[in-house]
C-alpha cells in the first residue's frame, strides 16, 4: 500500500511539473536605455536569467538594448503603460512626466549617499513610490543603483559654480533637472538619451550628466567629453517597470516569479555598483578622462534648495507629498 501511495504521489508531482513545462512559451519584451555592458544591462540580464530559470524555460525575456526598438526611454515607458510593451528600464527622469509624484527622486541634493538612496526606494518609501506608479498603470520591480550623475563637458574643468555658466547640457525631460541647470547658470537642452552621443559629437551641446558605468557604456569619451566633475546633486536611479495590464493577465506563479526576479536583479545591481564603479573610473582615467572635484559644493546645494525645490514642488504633489516621502525614508522634513 505504501509503495502504491508513493508511486501515486510521484506521478502527481511529475504531472504538475510536466504541466508547467508543457505550457506554451511566454515571451516578455523589455526595452532598456543603455547597452548590454552597462549597469542597466547588468540588472536586465539578471532579471532575464532568474525568470527563465525559475520558469523552467517556459518564459523567455527578450531584451532590446540601447534603444533597440528605435524610440527613447520616455516612449518606451508609455508603451509599457499601455501594454504595448511588457517591461521598460530607464532613467527616473524619463518616467517623471508620466508619474509626477515620482519626480521627488529628481530633487537636487535629496540624497547624500548610497545608504540614503537605498532607504528611499526600499521598505515603506519604496511602497509609497510603487503606489504612485500603479496609479499610472505601472509596477516597479527593481531599481538600478548606478551612482551619482556626474557632469561632463568638452570645454574645461568645472571646479566652481562660475565654471558651468553658459555651457549647454543635455538633460532628460525632467522639470527638476531643467530648473536645476538653469539655477546653476547653465543652458539645459532636453534630448532623448539615445540622441545624446550624436549631439555631443556634433557640438550641439557641451556636456551631459551620468554615472561612470553609463559614461563608459555610451562611449561619451569618444564623443569629446574630456572633463568630468564629481558633483553629488542627484543619484542615477533607473526603475524597471512592468505593465500592470500585463501583470494582471499573468498566472499567480508567474506573478511571483517576476516580482522575485526584480528583487534578485536589484541585489545584483547593488553588487555591481559596489565593485565596478571604482574600476570603471580607473579605466576612464587611463584613457585620458580628466576628473575634478568641486571646491564649493555647499554653494551649489544652497542654490538648489533655495531656488529649485520651491519652484518645482507643486508639480510633484506639493510640500505635503514631498514630506510624506521624506518621512517614509527617515529624512528630516522640508520646512
């Protein structure tokens, strides 16, 4: 009798596994803004690996790198919102126009270090941000931790506030970033990320801002970006979002897999940031990139807090919404 029961149980378990394995293959299409060898690529590839392994190969994640679908990050986020695309990974500044309250993450000098950044997108504050995204038909699965968005340019080293005045900078379609560059005295120009290299190469703009990994992946040094300044006005956060319409159609087993895959991929992104940022910096210096520090960064911070925060707050839900986020991540409230 025991042998019969054991055999029956084995058959049932095999049948369940076979049913999952025999299910029609599902293809999830993901667009990311940067190349395969970038920080975005690390997270996207980790997500793909986890999903395909945990689904026993019944789910394939097809990744389109560096605007491979031919449109910028903002368009891909909108395509994900409507369900035309399953997943998109891009800069938070390109998602902000669709989800205004996520713009809080683009406020200049919001975070001082990586620990504050992690606290800002995990736990209670992370749930708050995801609630905003879900209202717009998106679900945040993971974040890349790319580093601070350093400013680069082709003209001269920037070591003080006066040095940036009059320079033309590519910026995403983020109200906070546009106003930040204006407050610093620069001339912001909103361009799609995948057009930035050509704009730099043909001297349509003088500079841009990104972390070391993105700078290397996009080959901006080859586009004449000789000077980099380690400013800490904003941290490069890039959300991986899933269409809520697509999520709602998934069976519970797949819903769990993609949520867990996001957590796994985010941890891989953190590991990459911890180990590769300094290595990438040294590689770029060896190529000839000139790196400078600010002698007066407190002055930049004062300008941002006094002139930018009050100007853009209403577009992010006002002071009440900003303080709700600050409270959730354990930061002092904005007075």
